[in-house]
C-alpha cells in the first residue's frame, strides 16, 4: 500500500471528492476557497472554477456540469462558461440550517444533509433530505446535528449517513424506486477511532469507507457494522474519500488545513492524497439526473 500526496496545491477546506468515470478525472472542493477543482491524473493537470459562495455539497450532472449546494439552495455550474444558475431552494425554513454533503442515489436523485450552522453550539435542527430529478425537495429525517458522509450500498438499497456531532453513522433501508427510507439503525460509532465520521463511500464488496475527521485515518466497515480495517494517514483532518483511477482501485482523500479553524498548523494538511494498492475497488457514482 502506498500513500501519495497529489500535486494539486494546498487547500483550505478540501471536501466533496467525486470521481468521473466518463472523463477519468477527480472533482473536489475547497469550501473556504470558494472553488471547484478538476484533476486529470493521466494528463497531470488541474483546473478550477470560482463559486459565489461556500459549496457544501456537489454532484456531477447527467446533462453536463455540476450540481452545487450553497447555503440552503442548489445551483447548476456550467464547466464551459463557469456560470451558475439556481435550480432549487431554499431547502429549509430555518436560517440556522445549511446544506452539508450529499450523494446521488442509483436512480439519479441527490440525497443531502441539513446541518446546524452553529459549529460552536450545534443543535439537532438538521435532517436528511432529497432533491428529486424534478428539482423538488423532500425531507426524509430530522433531529440531526451535523448530517454528513452520505453514500449508498452497491445495490442502492441501503443508505449510509452520519451525524458527525454524535460520532455516529446510521444505516437506512432505502427504496431506489420511490426514494423513501425506513428501518433507521446505528451502523457504527467512530469515537474510539479518535475522531468524527466525515465523508464516505462504498466499495464493490459493500464495505463503507469513512473519513475520520481529527482521527488521521480512513476506516472501512463491513455491511454488518464491524470494523474491517483502518488506514492511517499523515494528517488529522480527513474530510472526504472517493475511489478513482481506471480500475476504481485508488482511494482519493481530501484533507483540511487546521489553521482555517484557528487551530495549530500541521505539516501536510490541506492537500489531496491518493492511496494505491489498497486491495479494494469502488463503484461508479451515478450522476444527478435533474
């Protein structure tokens, strides 16, 4: 196994990694830097687009470009022109809730989190929501502090998502045809791993790979919630993960510069990393079909 720093430059708050199998490229965010990045590993090139606000979640669109969540609304980003156009929102009635993270289900809906914006004193005012292909927003769950790390099992019938504030990842039964959830249950708790669950993804065997924020590692959990393995990384603030590469067998990892939060600096933080020879293979992510 090899862990390498990718030469894409230092980020403030790296997040939102998603691999595009069509182009063989990785898209990711610098939330505080207000930028969307595209890295082509084969060409060794990286380009970026500026955004008007802090992007809390992103998905690639079936029709081209990207779906971006800023504050409480959704926007379509054109990669050709760099312009954005509002497509849905606001998603919440409460101004203290902001969109945080999300994932596209196997039918092309975008399932996303509502997060308490008060990071110093978070409240359980967030939830779980869905943006349909018709741009309509539906609420799926409530009572969540910091909804995060959304991903789907390979068959699309289990939704995983975390409440970072409580160190807890949940699993739901998910109906891909209707987009409805049932059977919420505790899937894993990451407190004994030294940090909070952040961005996540699944592999072809159904393992759930969770970035452990403040824990300097990525943890892989079996579908029954048991810990399969943990991979240590050189920095503490791990934020998102995505399988990429021609065979989807490389795990890309975004990280955060702790000085963005007023914390002490850490060597190597804020960079994009890739883990090779991991012995796991991801699944292709569905594009948003709205």
